C-alpha cells in the first residue's frame, strides 16, 4: 500500500524526530511503499524567507484595508469589542499587531533582508561556533518568527520556545483550524499539499508528539480530508489521554481524521494498514478510535511491541541538510518509558510500558547510522538513562572503538560515580540533562525524586560529572504545591552558586497535569481544590492550595531571579537550546564552557 507519513509543525527544527522514523521502519519492513514528509522543517524553510514574509505583509495589509470601516467603528465609538462577532474580534486584534509592524518598518525590513544570511550562519560549521555570530543570527530568526506571528495573529510561531497556540476547546479548535487569515499553517499547507499528494497515497499517518503540534496537525488533517480519499489517521500518545472527550465527539472524526491511534503506535499502524487492504477486521485493530454507525468506537489497547523487537528507525528520506544546526544530531533510544516512574508531578509514563534494548542492539543501531550517514552526534531520548546502563553502554562503545559524542537525560542518584563519568566521557558522553527540580529538601522529597534529597549530595554528583568533562544542565521547577518563597529562593541560590559547573533551564512553573500521581493524594500536597478541564484537549488543571506562594510572592521570586540570575540578560537570549549547548560542549569542553558562560548565556 502507498503510505505517506507526515511529521507536522511545530517542533524544534534541529534534528530528525525519532517517532516517524520508527513507524517508517515498521511499514517499510512489511513491504509497503512509504514516503515521509518532515513538514516541520519544510514549514520553517518555507516561511522563513523574504519572499514569504513580504507576501504575508502585503496580504495582511490588504485585509486590513478591507475592514477599516469596522475597525474605526470600534475605535471611535469605543464599542465593546466583545459585542462584535468572534472572527471580527480576531481581525481587530491582528490589526493592532499590524500597526506595530507599521510603526517599525525599518526593523521589519532589516530583519527580512538579514534573514537568509542568518539561516546560513546557523548551518555553517565555523560561524555557528562563534557565540556572537550565532546569537545574532538566532536573534534575526526569532524576530522573523515574531513578525510572522503578528501577521497571522493569533498564530504563534517560535523557533526555540514553542508554545501552545490557543485554547484547546473543540469549538475553538474548529474555528482556529479553518481560520484562513489567522492560521499561518493553513496558508503554508495550501502552498505545499498539491505537490505532496501527487503520489496519491492511500494511507496518510500524521505523527503528533506534543501539544505544540495540535493546531498544525488538526489543520493539516482537516485539509487532507477534503483534498484526498486516503485514510487519514493521527497517532501519538496525546490522544490516549482524551478518550473520554473523543467518545462523545463523532464530529471530530468527520472534520479531522478517519481514525486516531492512541498510545504506542507501531503494532496498531501496521494492523490498520492491513485493515485498509481488507486483510483484518476494523474491530481487531488495536488502539484504534474511529466512527462506526455514527458512534465513536474505541478498540482495546494491545501490549506494545517490545522496544528490542522494533526495526531500526529509517532516516533515509529525512532532509538531513535542512535542519538548523551545522551537525546532524541523531535521536536514538535505549529504553521506553522511565525506570523510576515515581516523581509525583510526572505524566511521562502515560500510555507506554517500560522496556529496554540490549546494549548490543543499540551498538548495532549506532554502527548502521554511522555507515549510512556518517553519524557522529547522538541524543539518547530515553526519559532517564540509569547509571548501570550508561556504564555498560560506555564499555561497549570503547571496546568497539566507536567514535561518537552523545548526551543523555538522567536522574540524580548515588550510583553515578566519578568512575562512571570518566568511563562515559571516554565513550563520548558530553552532557547530561538532569531533573534537578528543587534544591529544597522538603520539596524534593514531596516530588519523590529519590533518596538524594539534600542539595549537597546532588551537588557532589554534578561536580564529579563536571570534573570528568561532562557538562550538567538542570531542569528546574518552581511553585510546586505548598512551596514557600524561601524554599524557592533556596533553589535560585543553589543555581547562582553553582554556575561554574551547571547551567539550568530558566525554571518553569509547576503545572497540574491529568494523570499526575499528585492527584491521588491531594491532602499530602496541601491541595484544597482542583478544577478539571474536560471540555476539550486542555492539559492542565486549575488548583488551589492551603500552603505555598501567593501571587505577590511569586512576583517577588521572579524579581529575585532577575537579581540573582541576571534574568534580563537571560530573557534576551535567543540562541539557547540544548542541541547548541551540546555541540558547544563537544567543541570547547567543560572548562572552556565555564569561561564562556557569559557569552553563551549559561
Ligand atoms: S520526572 Fe523523569 S525520572 Fe521522574 S518519573 Fe518522570 S521521567 Fe522518570
């Protein structure tokens, strides 16, 4: 069967995503003809051009002129905007954005003319490693995405800090996806879909990894449903969280997709293709959500394929020279789900079971990627790699004489010793992204991150890694339920005092997610009320606590961060992303990274 797999925007455009490569591997192995389109990278390459932005400006101002009478009416008569139809409200707010563009014509024209050079710099093997050039280039790109976001308000385009697009209410999603003027993705798909569909695929799978892809993916699915007779299916573990929403929404399927595959998709997708060939009954396709006799049906979930049985991801059709870094960093996986699974805020374990690949299999994957693509840089996407596995993997890499550099995610535990870091460094480990979360002992304990509750015990591990030549990057979380201002400041102080051995994410605010273990024992976390959103695909719940920071204190914390972290400077950084950090550590080494930290905004 002719299959087309699509990875939609928006996702970070720095390397090929693993999920579609894995599905492509499965379908190819079964003898299907499989095309793959990384529309995420194609999207950025199409819209980040002077031609596209120039045309978008012209188009936006034409619409502005057509609506000028109503705009004046709102302004002059000071009528309440809310009394106008929703589509006009959006037009009006977009015009406010356009006025900003009008007032900054020189900035806009400079950004547009500097854009092609900026894109070349970030892909250039020498210029990328000059922190000033790289920062300047990424700033131009960031300004270009801001301009596009204004022209297509409420679309939000962002290269590095991708945020959600709008509300996840189903009615609002329907409106946003079909809003030709305010949905940049609609304009982009109109440009590229005729060419993409020329091969007449019979099955189209859209791989949806995160909320940031929800509107672009649904817009795409909606347009494909109108333009092709192919079976359109959306996969990814996002929808596994919303079966209760989907069961009452047959309209979702007539508008957006013929079917949804929830949770792990490898086995279901191959069964679905067999079903389309008439070889299997639809009721027997596992993990499938679809409509039959006007009713939404949800087929049973089946045990997923073991990670060690999966064929090698197939990157053959990926546009490896079009990502926005000078080196391709290949995503690779040794395990599925997390071996710890106990952190009380975490929902990463939703929809998949823990499984691990043997070291020999992983080494085989690495060797094949090296033979085929001359791959040198690797990102192990596992939720967390255990110290024991890192040791075994490193020994094997050294034994086989493989020349590679890699980075991993880790949970701070005492088994990460200096011996392991020294061994792993020899094997090519250069960066660990740690779930550090909080320096405060009480909060860390409430999070159930593990036995190293004191920040000093965790600092020892960071220091051992650093001394072995491995850079540390810490993920931080603020405003965990019941966290006081003083407790939060303790984390800020820790980060400030350890800047020489670790960088950190700027510290997101805690979000109460559906399925988070916290929901099972609210009292323990001083949560007095939870307001669950179940009207659409919302992902966070509102909650109240009897203990913790007030809004005023949270503002004070932000101020404290500014003072202690020089956050103004950090906010200005447009060129921080983990792939760049990794490549810089590979190039310069941890000691030099410490010296360069002000230049590269660590
Ligand atoms: S936060 Fe990380 S270590 Fe903790 S359960 Fe989630 S994936 Fe595992």
